[in-house]
C-alpha cells in the first residue's frame, strides 16, 4: 500500500508540473533590455557573484489581474531574476554602467551591468515609474478595502509570481531580443542592363530563405517558451508535491487505522470506497496530464528538428550569398571588359575616320594632277 501511495504521489507531481506548464495567462512584458546579472554573495554579503556568463534579457512584467510589477530574467532555461517590485524598493546607481536593488522577499541583492550609461538610466527610470505605479496600486487597493469594509487576506509572495508567458520570452517592442538573422544591405545602383537578371535572382533567393528562417525561428521560440515556463515555478511545485505527499501519508495511516478496527466494518468499507473513488479520479486526471506531457515532449522534439532545418537553411543562404558575390564580381569584370572594348572600337573608328579624310585629300590631289596633265597634253 505504501509503494502504491508513493507511485501516486510521483504521478501527481508530474500532473501538477504539466498543468503549470500550460498556464500562460495574466502577465505581459512591458519593457526589456540586456545586461549582465549579478547577486550578492550570501556568505560575505560584500562580493558580487555573476549569475550569467554573458548579457541576458532583463524584462519588466505587469500582471493586470493582480496589479503587480515584476523584474524577470532567464539564462537559458534558468530563472536568475524573479523580483516583485514593492513601494519600499530603491534602485541605486553605483557607477556609470552598474546599478543594484535589494529584494527582501528573495533575501538577496541583485546587480545589473549595462553596456552603456543610457541603458542604465532608462532602466532606472522604468524602475522608478513602476515603483510609483505599485505604490498607487497598493493605496488604491487599501482605499477600496476601507470603503467596502470587508476583510481580505493578503496574498502570499508565491501567489504574486504567476508563470511566464510565451510572449515574455520574446521581449517587448522597445528592445525585443531575437535570434541573429541575415540583414539585407541597401541594394547598389546597377551599372548596366546586363546586371539586372543576376541582381533580381539573388534578391528573390535571399527573401525566400529569410521567410523560411523567420517561420522556423517563430515556431522554435514558442516551443522554447513552453519549456521555460516549467522552470520559473520550481519552488511552488516542490511545496505542492510536499502537500500531496503529506496527504498521501495521512490517507495511508487512515486506511491502516480503519483496517485495524474490526468493529466498524461497514464504515471502513464505505470510507475505503470513497478513497478508491478519489484515487480513481486522481489517476484519470494524472493520465490526462501524462498525455499532455507526452504531447509537449513531441513538440520539443519537433522544435529540435526545426532547429536543424534552420541551420541547414542558414548554410544554404550563406552559399547563395557567396555565389551572388561571385556573380557580381564576374559581372563587374565583364562590364570592365565591355567598356575597354568600346573604348578600343572608338579609337579604331577615329583612326579610320582620319585615314578616310587623308585618302580623300590624296584623291583630290590626284584628280587635280590628272586635270593638269590632260590640259598639258591638249596644249602640246
């Protein structure tokens, strides 16, 4: 019985993870930038410990259902910043490109290193703006509570941390981070009509490959977002799993106690029936979640295939661009040869024209000489 309960607890864990993985409503990104992320050393409380090997996307999020602002950053599939903005927080600029703030709920201090002073200033302005908005939202909520005179329970910190959405991975329009894609440079002026077929063919091929790459990258980003959601709420999953394990142990002890009581057979049977029904319902729900998890795994595998296709298309695009450059070089050489040939022909024409003029003058002189000789013959 204990082994069966343990297996059910494990299945409940997988079912809960799957249900959290597909929960994507409520929170939207409103500003994003890139920076190197640090945290204060928990032992010394003095030294900075880098949490990312390179610059990552740091985003502000707003949950309209809870009026909550958060700062979130992911390094691959790991959430390295998950900080809820409160009215008593302060963002401090410690240098021209570095700033920090303390999060009492996370019991740590976050530090951000920016590439420029302007990025730091803009992030600090947004921090102050959203801090003020959080303060106003809190005051408005308190006023509403005083007017309605109804008791309400303050939400726990874990409730404020809704899961990431697929849009949150991609960033915002202010500074959305996308994978590197080939960028077209401005087309140069064509020197002659002979270059038009090569240029037109190259442009069509580049646009075709770019469209293919954009579609594949969009699908890859959506599938990657679904995977990253599962890592943003690990603490809540563990708490829920512990609660399920405690409930399973309590049910196991209860069944054991009921089996030991021989004088209450009817009650035991009815309670066992109810427990069996509950277990069957949980097993059916768990089966549905397992099917959903298998579907997500298939989508992840499909995303990997898309990634390989994307790399193949990128190689083809590079090869096409190389061929295009070769054709342009050949075209330029042909144009130079044509221009040289035209110059030679023009020089030849000029030489021929001068020869014709010289020949005309000689013919005219011969004609005059003939006329003179004819006159002399007639006179003699």
